[in-house]
C-alpha cells in the first residue's frame, strides 16, 4: 500500500508531525500515559512517507506532550459532562486524534490548507475541517452555534505574539463566539529566548498573559496548569517510550 506524501508541509505546518510521532512513541510504551487509547497515532505514523527519526525526540519532549495531552483530555471531558454533543473548536488541529477519543462532540477543526489536506488523507472522522488561518474569520458561518463553546489550541499559539493572540481574542471570542472558553498553551520566557522548533522561534510565554488579557477587560484568565505538576505522575513512562 502506498504511503501518504506530506511534502507540502513546510516550516510551522511541518511541526504538526512532532506531537503525532511523540504520541505514537508514548502509545507504544508499556504504560501509555494517555487516558483513552490513542493507538490511531501508531497506525497513522506507519502510513506516512516521512523520516520521523529526524526529530530528536527527547524525554523532555515526550514528557511535555504526555502532560499536555492528559491536561487537554481532562478539560474536554469536564466540559462535555454537562454539554454532551456540544461544539468543540480546535485551532491548529494538525493530526490530532482527540475527535476519535471523544466522538460525542461536534468537532470543528481550523488549520492551514496544507495541514487540512494531509489530515483528510489520514483520518476519516465525523468532523468539519476549515482550511484557513486561525486569523481569517471569513468562514465562521460553517460553525452553527456561536455561544458557550470550548475553543482550544494545543500548541499553535506559541508561534504567535501576544499582539496576534490579542487580535484573535477580539475578533473571534468577542465578536463571534460569546461566553466561551479558550484554552491555549504558552511556554516559559526562557524557551522563547532559546528554543526554535523546526527553525521557527517561539513567541508566546506565560509572562505575556497580562499583555493579552489587560487590553480586553471582557476577558478573564480563570485558571492554568503547570506541566511540572504532571511530571511525577508521568515520569515512569518515558524509559519505556524512547525508541532506539
């Protein structure tokens, strides 16, 4: 069977392969840290024509992705307890398999056209894919409801500045989606200064939250999660997951 070509993925869009590959490694471990089975990632990685060994997948990367996956899975679960069948929007969806683990939701995925093209070759799910930038709101009419929606971005926001995210909040959460919850990842200021992913600098740190929220008095930070609180729980997995 021919493998799926993903050569159209470049720069930031190519980074979507890193969490996919990492989740596959985690799933192959003896004690997968992902609460619900994510065996689909193993199958998907096997179907892609790509040299994944070029990613230097460290214990730290695996730890971060394990913690991030568990945190967001728990947020989705809690949100859906009293809202079964509600809409969930994923910004920068990549090859995320959460729609397979939570099929009771109505999933709307937003990502760049090349990322959506690859996703649709690899995944058949009951979801709606919107091929456009997160900062292009011209096709939001595809999402039927505009209130009390869970919107999250697993890692895409770390590549954008606080000003960019501020614009997203004003144009999307304030003008289109009301009374909704927006969950996104930031990184430490040290990472912004010293780390690039696939040649792309990181821009949004935890210290930028005040700059994001302060100009928008209608928005409120209601909570946060520190990965360090999940490391002790997850550290037993990593020696099992790292493949030679």
